[in-house]
C-alpha cells in the first residue's frame, strides 16, 4: 500500500520486502555485498571493525522484512500499544542477541568461516551501548526483549546519549572516570530519521487569550527550541519473527536556534547556542538512585517525553483518532519519575493544542499513564524546584498547580480539613524550598502505581505513600521484576543452556517455568557431574576473559564469591569488605589455620557516581584490601580479591555464569528488588542474602535449605532505629569485628597511613546509616555456613540445580504478563 501511494508500477517495487536466503551461500553473498558496497572495502583489505560493521548490516538485512511488515500490520490492526518511557536502556551488546533471535548464529558462523573470518573475533569488538546506570536501565532492556518475544505491540522511547555510563579505570586503586564514546567506530544498529525530527520548546512565558468560540484559554510562548531527531533500533523477538522498535531521541540545534544572535552577526555566540541545544542528549547522568536536580537533567526529561508523546500521537496513531478513545490505544508506562513531566505535557497538548476542556483532558490523561516506582530511599525521590520548573516549562508548572488544586480539593472532601494530611499529600512541597514532588504527581496521574517486588510494593504503600493508598483504593499493585532468559541464560551460559535443553527439550527459553523439570535431575548424579563440569568450564572462560582484560587469573578450585552492582552504601559492599578482612586477619594472625577455610576468590564489580565521595572511598578500600591480601603469602591459595574495573553488561554475562555464591546483602527495606540476584540464581549460584527486595521471593521459591539468609528483617531495622542505634556498641562487643575495623584503621591497607580510610572507619563507628555493624555477626555466621556447605561439593551442586529449577518465575516474560494483566490490558497481537 505504501508503494502504491508513490505510483509504483515496476513489479519489484510492488513486491513485499524479502529477507535474503537464510543459507550459508545467501549469508556470504549478503555479507560481502555489505562489506564492498556499504563499507567500501574488499575482504582482503578490511579491518576487524569493517567486518563487524558488515556483519551487523547483514543481520539487519535479515530482520528488515519482518520489521517493516510488523510496522505495516500494526498500523492496520491499530491495537492498544505500550509506550515504555524510560530515560535509560542498558542494552548490552546487540550482535549475538540479534543473531540468536533471528536463528542465524549457525549460518553466520559457517558463512564467516568460509570467508576466513572468526565470528568470535567480531563479537569481541562490539562496544555495548551503556545508556543506563544499573538495575533500572537493564530492566527496561529486558522488558523490551520480552515484549517483542511475546508479540505485544510496544515501543520503547528514550534518549540516544552520545556518551553513556562512564568508563571506569583505577589509578592507585581509586576510580577515575573516562567518557564512553560508544559511537566512535560507527553504530550499525541504528536508523536515524532526521527528516522526522520534532521541535521541542523550552522557556518563555504563558499568556491568556480568548479563542474563536469565546472560551478563555492559556497558551505557551516558548523562548527557545531544539530538534529531537529519532534513531530507531530493531528489537527482535526470540524465534517469533517479530521485530519491535526502540526509538531514542537525539538533540540537534534548530536552524533558527537563536536567530536574534545570528542576526546580530555574532557568529561565535550563535555556534555556542547550537552547542547548548545539543548538550541535551550529550551525556547520561551517572547517578543511580541519587538524582542531583540539575537543569540539564530536567531538559533531558522533557525533551524525550515531549518528542515521544508527539511522535505517538502524530506518527503512530496518525489520522483522526478520537481523543476520548486514546486510552484504548495507548498506555504510557513511566519508568520511575524521570519521565513524569509527560503528565503535564499530555495535558498541555490536549488542552492547548487539541482544545479539550480540563475535565475531559484530565479524564483521558489519568487513563493513559501508569507509574513504576523503583526505590524507597528518600533521597532518590525526585523533586524539581518550582523556580527551575517554572523557568524552563512555565505552562507545565501552571498545569501541575491546577492538578494539585483539584487533587487537594478532593482530598479535603474525603478527609476533611486535615491540614497536616493535606500538606503531606500536596504535589508541591514547601521545604526546604518550593518544589514539585514527581512521585506524587505520578501517583495522582497514574491509573496504576507499582513497586518492583512484593516487599517493596508493600513498603511503598505502608511507608512512602500511605495516604495515597488510602485515598486511591486499588491503585497500588506489585509486579515483581524479571530478567530475560535469552540474554542471561541462553547467550551468557551456552553450555548450561545446552544441558537444560538436553534434559527438558527446547521451549524453556520462552516458558521459563519449565525449568521446574530440573528438580528431578538434581537427584541424578550424572546430571550433577555435568552441571559441575559446566560451572568449571565457565570459570575457565571467565579466567581467560579476565586474563586478557585485566591480567587476573581465576582458579577453578576456588569458590567464586561475587558481588556486582552499583557502589552504594545501602547495598553494603562495606559488609563484604569486613568479611574479607576478618578472614584475612584470622589467617594472617595465625588464629585460624589457612586449611580451615575454603579457598575463595572474591570478585567485585561496581561503579560509583563520580560525586559520591564515600562510595569512591569504599572502592579505594576494596582495591587496597585486595592488594594486601593478594600479595600476602600467608593466605596464598586461600583468599584472593579481584576487582575488574568497568563492570558492565558484557562483563556481567561472563561473571554470572561462573559464580558459585551471589552476594545480595543490602540493609532490609532498602533494595527495591534487585535483578542481579535473579540472574545469579538462574545460573546456579547460591545466594547469601538479607530479607530484602526480591531476595524474599527467591528464598521462598528455592527454599531455606538452598539460600543463606542473614541479618535483620525490615521491622527489626525499624525497631533498632527507634530504640537508638549505636554502632560503636557492636564494635565493642564483637572481637572479630573490632579486629577487622582496627586493622583498617591501623593503616594496614594504606602503607601505614591511618588517615586514608579514617572517614570510612568513623562513619561506621559513629553513623552507619545502613547498619553494617548491626548485621556483621549474623553475616559472618552465614558465611561460615557457606564454607561448610561448599565443602560438600555434591550437595552444593544439588542446591545450585534446585535454584535454577525453582526460579523460572523470574523471567521478564512473566513480569510482562503481570503488567499486561494488572496494568496495561494490551494482549499480544499474534
Ligand atoms: C534511580 C533514580 C531515582 C529513583 C530510582 C532509581 C533507581 C532504582 N535506579 N535503579 N534502581 C533499581 O531498579 C531496579 C529495577 O527495578 C531494582 O531492581 C533495584 O532494586 C533499584 O535500585
């Protein structure tokens, strides 16, 4: 139909787009064509990067027919569509995932080999797009994978940052950040559409006027604007022939960017103005769970949601959908509060551009949004100062005020003039400065509000938003997070995947509850031996990777004890350090025989936000302890500490399959869910963990015998705070703890300089917001149980298999089903 419109007559122009033949010959032909005609090089003269780019283009060519067809089909069927609005997508490498989805891995391997090219070598040079910080961004990536695999009509919207999460290096054990120029060698997976750019406005003022029908209206006279250029990415479903779209926006200066300056002849100033506009999509803010309230950040947020809403209304919905029917065509899912400015934006479009009256616009808006909260930390709840918001988006601030007025009016009607409650529920906070509480705005506007694990959703209702829960019965719900088994089992752990398929047949990758079938195999000695062999081989593979990357060696007969996640005090990497120092001090002092502990390699992976000083100190300490431990002959062959820099999705895919022990040790009530915990369990690591986030659900499923639980529960944490927490008391009363802290304080890890880690020590002794000392003894006891359990390798392996068998629940496919049932009501379109 599209070609008809152009008046095409040639039969080829009328034929549907077709994929190249999925044969080795077909693949070779396509690959060489791309190398010669797209990259302009011969095979013999090509670089590894040329060959990688040509391969990526070839994979795209195979997916293209499906992508175009899906777009056409959906524009005809007009189903309700999920628009996932997320400031972050932590995608990881694309090549292998796309080969797998399109069932091309074997053909590509053979075809390349026939050209004398190693697929493995090409895989290794791909730079992952690190367009996210951690859990929240990786979750978005898992969700779009599952939506495509389940044939759910959906679009991911976000920002195409020119620089993703910084590259971490260590200099003298301290973190140094380097820009992540992920686009430098070309970006073969994206399709830019500069002609489809949207103009996004900022600043200026508002005014009232009377329209042609005599109705008083408001309008926004913006002060400046930028272009939002869409870059489309394919999101292929696994083995289902579907390809969804991820649309990321890039900021480009408008030609009229600052005509005033141009006209005045100040060329340099005009160029500066261009740069200013283009800064909007320049760099990902590297703060995880601690937003900084910077103006550029608010610009980013508005920039991408305004472009996305307008794109959806104009290009996806297209001609003449009745606005009252909008809720039957779209649900905008807000990935935390970062995109919440979309709420007043949709209101503005409906009111000012489409001329709806307030009540109609609000009724529509309230059905079109749903909000996912990913935190409980008070400092992570985003607020924008009214000053800043009013300057950047004056019309939106007016709309927010009106939403708040009407909301508080309804609260008054319901609860009476309870001023305390009204102040607590107001979308506008007054202290320490007047500000918009974005989580409240999202809660008022969202049809549903969900937390990301059972415990988190409960605490959200009880502790963070109790008044809202009472006011809006039925609005709050839970959807426990999940992870994609395609990337995190099938691709990351191919030998385990083969072993599972051998036992259960294919099909488990899209129906992960089938892993239950492995329970019986846990009792089979032959299967256990095969599983143990896979684990050992994954350790060797990891060792190879770390050897090349960092010069580290991992020994196969060590327990691999892994803690990988952002560095944050609430996650308590410090507790892990105290455990290591305790083990080290015990052996080094001669009180504990080296032979009495299981040989262990401790692996850390963690980035700290560049401005988070305490987190950076802890990174320094981990490296310092690692250096001393690794160089001390008294613990040689027993204890080893590895901290490869720049932990990212690519490294996660190597580390997780090799791990024996998964560290999930946050203070109870602080980790909303965790998703690393799920990835480890699904790869047959046992968890040592607190009763926090999704750990609770993991333990319920795998059983107490297959999980090392320690630490206070959330109510116990609350009780200890209420009673008055004095960390120094724990230090005084526990000999091991005292020795560990004293050793750090003594300068043993800082060449005798006691000042280096003094701030960490005094923070632990006199503040310790996350109660590391209170949970220390329980943690050490749990680690003793870990040691004892690991001594019986066969029993450990049995537990590991049971962990896999019982964690099928944590597939992101299940998360998507829950969102569809409880929130979106967007069935698959098959
Ligand atoms: C970041 C900024 C503001 C508010 C929350 C965040 C945030 C939360 N970033 N990452 N998270 C994590 O999200 C994951 C996915 O839901 C959770 O598993 C994890 O517990 C959160 O910390």
